[in-house]
C-alpha cells in the first residue's frame, strides 16, 4: 500500500505564535517517526512522510494514498486530536487509530470521567473548575492533582496541598486556565503504584500487556508524580508486570471493556494508579499512545516475544479489518 504518515514535528509545533514547550509538547520524537516508517517499509509498503495536518491539506497526492498512519495530535484545542480523523473521513481516506468521536472523548477528561463511572470503572473522584467559575471550597482530600481537562503528556499537571489554603488553589487554577484556556480538573493524589496497560485490537485483542513505572531506584512511585518536568528529565524505569496476577486482573478487564466500548481505537494504553490497599483507579486513556520503540507499548510487545515490526503489523492488521482493506500476510512469503 501507499501509506501517508501524519505527525507533528517539534519544528512545526514550535513555529506557532506564542508556542511554548509547556503548552505545545505534543510533537512526535524523530525516533518514533523513523521506526514506524522503517517497519512499514520492511513490511513492503511505500511510506510518504506528510508531516502536519496543514501539510495534508496542501498534499497534491491525496487520491493516491491507500491509508494514512495518523500520529497527529496538534496543540491547544479540545478538538485537536479529532481534527485529523474527521478530515480523513471527509476525504474518504482510511486511517489508523480512533475516530473523531473517540479521540474527543478520551482527550476531554471531564467528559470521560462520567463515562467511566457509568461503566463501573473506578476513577479518582474529581472537582471540575470551569473557565470563570468562582472557587469557594477546598477539595475534601489532603493532596490534589490539578490538570487541564484536555491535555496529555502531563502538560499542566500540578500538585496542590489543601493545607496551603483557598487563595493558593484559586491562583493555581487561574494560572492553568489562563495558560491552556480550558477547565481544570482537581483529583486526589492516589499514593501507590502506577501501571500502564497496552492493548492492540478492537473486536478481539491481539496484544494485551502491562508495564509498571518505577523510580530511578526501582521503587513504586508512591507519592511521586510524573509531571512534564519529571518526564523530560527521565530516569524512570518501566518493568513488565503480569496481568494474570490477582491484584491486576481488574486492570485487564477495565482496559478490554473500554477498548470494546470506545472502538475503533486500534491500539491504546491505559494508565492506572493502585493505592496502598490495592484498589485500582483509571487515571488516563491514551488514544494517541506513542509508538516509540523504547516506550510502553513496544516494551509490552517485546515481553511477548514480538518484534517492533510485528507490533506495527498487528496494528495494521487491526486497521485493515476495520476498513476492510486487502492486506497481504508477510509471513506467507
């Protein structure tokens, strides 16, 4: 097939007026783009690196594309992840990943939270502070995490301690609202383990696994928070965990339930926090999970003796089934 690769580069995102790392850190790492390109090429496909959504609009060979591998996420818009799939559907071009409805729902955490409760999937309790809303009460828990409702990669994530008082809370929320122009969620900090479940497949999963994020010394995160600064500094370890463990079976069930409910997703990762009593809380759904060869989903595949190319093939097969594309089986040659 002729596959167009849609992605946001650092140069393109940071060229926007008033762009800052703290609000625009949504670019795809060059290693991820190169790895996806190489894997698809090795599988016998022709790959055109389109780049940003703006480039696609100017692309003169849209009619020649059989598929778009969509890694586009954009910046500073609650609709940003939905723009590419909506446009591609309008153009009649098949694409990988979730559709516009799924991308919007999973990006906007204040919409996703009630859905999780409706599905009986545990998620931390929350307060929503809308733009212009007066904050008159402190949260009923000692330590909170504040986050913009429609951001990823831990952008804007801040810690707040109730003992610091209402004025401090009001100031932190106002700063986040001004910076991101969106509502802010306030959740209790879940002290304990952080585990990411990765899934490939819509109707039937073809890959399910999990990794736990540990500190630089190999301990559970406990009170540590993976904000943007911590993620950029790195040094954290990710170790594979067995979802057959009795303490983790609920994570597998929740992830598969959401893959079925939210389909099409093709592939996704789900971030959970387990408190010190073993209660699991879903804190994020990553419908734009990175395909970097050294990140969670690739590590999960490797733990199941799958190469990176095999991971890409599984995603491509899932996408092909959804769009009814005729794909050759590379293992047959």
